[in-house]
C-alpha cells in the first residue's frame, strides 16, 4: 500500500535585470499528510514556505545581493538565521559552489532547507544567465578565466567539446 506522507515543491525563476544582472528567485514549500488522532482522513499540513532572492552579476556569476524570507515555518526560532543569507554575497557560482554555500550558511549557522534551495538555485542561475546572455557570449566570447569555471561541469561543457571550442574561438577573434 502506497500512502502519501510528504510533498516538497521547489520552484525557481530567473529574470534578466539588464547589464548582465539576473535575479534568481527560489521557493521551497513542504506539506505533510497525516491523520489526526482517531480520524482516518489524511490532513494536509503546510510545514515550510521559504523564499530566496539572489541578484547575480554575470558573466562571472557573482552573487551581489541575497535575501530570504520564511512566510511559513514550523518553529518560532526558524527565522533567526535569515540574516546569515547575506554571507552568500560575493560568492561565485562556479565549481565548488555547493561546498562554499554549506560553509557560508550551512549547519548550525543556517537552515538545511534554505541551504538545499540555494544550492539548487546555482544551476538555475547558470541556466537563466545563459538564456539571457548566451547568444551575446557565444558571439563576443568570454574571458578564459570565465570559461574555465564551467569546463567539465557536464558532458556538453567538456574541455574538448564544441561549446568550449566555440567560446574560445569567439574570444580569440575578439582579442580576449
């Protein structure tokens, strides 16, 4: 017998703010399902609703501003850690990002749920930035330092793959 007990909804959206800035907004919502005492009907209970906003400057993918809110939380003390989200400011979304996030806002300093959301938002930021500025970057090229941040992060970005080759060729033709 399969019995639903928990649903986690994570959503993210990225907006182009212009001048190579993007805003990544993430939301995490947890619901639990359990029967009340002496009842057979399952009741849905909202446990967490958390929101994070990251303003990111590309192409270096540096978090310039971070803020978080907890519209719904299970314990009175949960929002105490919200100011720690500012520790993400200055962090680059690049290889090692997850470890850096955990060091900045994880463990006893923060909230496991927000930490997980911020880590997932890193990939969303990269996707959003490339959607907004990828055509320009492919045409104009990127500095080698920026290209190196993404090399071998996935199969398509392998060092000898077509994406990296095209970006390097465009950079060379632009004198980067």
